[in-house]
């Protein structure tokens, strides 16, 4: 199936780019093929008369409260994308027959806003989120949209909600763009109608309490994703089936699941994060490994950034905190669980960590496997962080919080 394409990708002069819907992708009336796209110039803003109190940063947990406003757009095959609206946060009514309720046509993104020392809110590599959201929408045959127009509106919302951006270390304003199908009916066909909303949540650490290492149970009986499946897309339906197995792992004393796949039970994701492993080599160098994007792995923005930073590590562009002559071999390849066990048994498993937008980077200190209480133990430094995890996390956060100037950190401006 040909991908759903916009005629031109970016707004150049504020004029709306029409949405072009291929007949193959959507069984819509062909008359609907040139529909209004998202148009930031049509934005209406209705401010909330009752602003909530912003909580103290030390009280913040992950994703439990929301800000005062949300961005809302709807799509219909008759009128395309509606004029965007920033309005008071509040409940929405939804038809019980809606596609999202009946057939899980829901996609989302996770982004974060940080406050720069210059008082400008900043987003981290937001183009990558927009591109991924476009791919997720196409996967579920949800309507296409102009990513740059949506990004412009997200920046506007963040500016309006600026007072909610926590400045304490490790805190941020989590941004949740969400789209869902609202076509009513039980026919299993693309949702002709959709709602796109963006909500914000001031957030502290993803895992409750102080920053600490987490434990995993290596699950080989249940699979999260498989080649040709949906694991490489950010669809809500990828998360629901992990909840039962994660509850069961918690009963065994583990924080999250290490998802495995294939006859060799190679590593997939770590709970909702991308996995990284650091292996000691005989010549003193380190191999930094993450599973390849084979369709079972979410192309995470943090994963992409960790690969970029570690690949660039050298005397010319060192990651602060790491020896400049440390050689890192950065590789995307399968890691069978048996290989991890072997490296651990020979004392060469240096570090394991998970990375993602919500958690940034979390070290792993033990991995249970099999049914006999066997465990891989991973030594960490202070708070369980090995040297690579510590240096990479600090560098990422310095860029995200705009303490270190970097083009990845994109200011929100009018
Ligand atoms: C993220 O890291 O942003 C995620 O999407 C993980 C989770 C909150 C679903």
C-alpha cells in the first residue's frame, strides 16, 4: 500500500497545505481528496478562567497531573482538519461505537519541554517525534497531517503553559500528542474521522522515588513484538498486552520485563524502553550494543541520541566524564540472552540500561531468567550507574535542559 502523502511537507507562508488522501489507503469518497490540512493560522485560544496551582517539584511523579489547557483538532472526510483550538483541559464525550474504543485505533507520542536559563522553553529533537507520529498514523490508516504545522501548535501550547515547566533537575513538562479514530460502527475499516489532542503533564522521575537501578525478568514465554508486527510503531495497542505479564513479573519481585524474541531469545525492549548493553573487550575497549530496528523495536528518540553520542565519542568530541582515549564500538545487533549470561559469567558484562523519553536512562542491576530463580547481576557505581550510563545520561540531560548548547534542543518561539 502506497504511503499516505501530503502534497508538500512543510508550510512555507502560513497557508494551509491540503491533505492528500490516497484512495487505496482510505475508502473515502474521492471528492474528499483535497482537504484542509492543519492550519496554525486558524488557531483559536480560549483561556481557562480557573488556573490550577503548580505543585512543588519534589512532589512531582510521572504523568499523574495535567496542565490547564489542551490542544484539540478533529478530522472529517467532509472538511479535513478542523481549525485548531487551545482550550481549557477537560473531559470529552465519545460515541461508544467509536473506532478507537472498538478497534484500538489510538496512537501517541512522548516528548518533553525543558526551561532554558534564558527563559525559553525547549523541546528535544521534536522533528523525530513528528515523523514517527506520521508513520504511526499511516500504520493505522488514520488521517495524514502536516507535521510542521502540528509542531508549531505544540510550541504555542507549551508557551501558554510555560509556568508549568519544572526547573528542578530531572523534572520536565511531558507532552503527550495523541490521535484516535472516531468513526462509528463495527465495520473493520479505516477510521474516516479522528481526533488529535495534545496534553501536558509536569513530571518528575518515571520510576517512583530516587533515581535508582531497576530489575528485569527476562520473559521468553510471552512476546511483545515480532517481525512484521507493530512493535516498531508507537501504537497504544502495543502497551496493553504487556500489563498482565508486567504485573506477574512484579509478583516475582521484578520492576519490568526484558522482552525477548526468536529461537535464540535475543533481547528486545526493557519494559517500555530501548535496551543497551555494554560489553568489555579483551583490548580494553567497550562494545556498546542495542538491538537493531528490525520491526520489533521502537525507533526511540533517546535510543537514536544515545547511538549518536556514543558513536561520536572521540578525542575531538568526547562525552564529558569518559576518558577521551576510551574506544567505544557502537553496534546495532541481536544479543541472545545466552550471550548476556556468558558475558556476565566471565565478568565482562559491564552495564545494562534502558533509555526512553519518559525515563531518559535507567540502569539495570539484575535480570532474572528461567524458572529456578537464576539471575544475572550487574555491578553499578553510585546509584547503580556504570560509567557509560552515568556520562551518557548527564550529557543527554545537559543538552535537553539547554545547559549545553546543541541543535537538538529546539526553542519554542512565537
Ligand atoms: C516514553 O518514554 O515517552 C514512553 O512512551 C514510555 C511510556 C510512558 C509509554
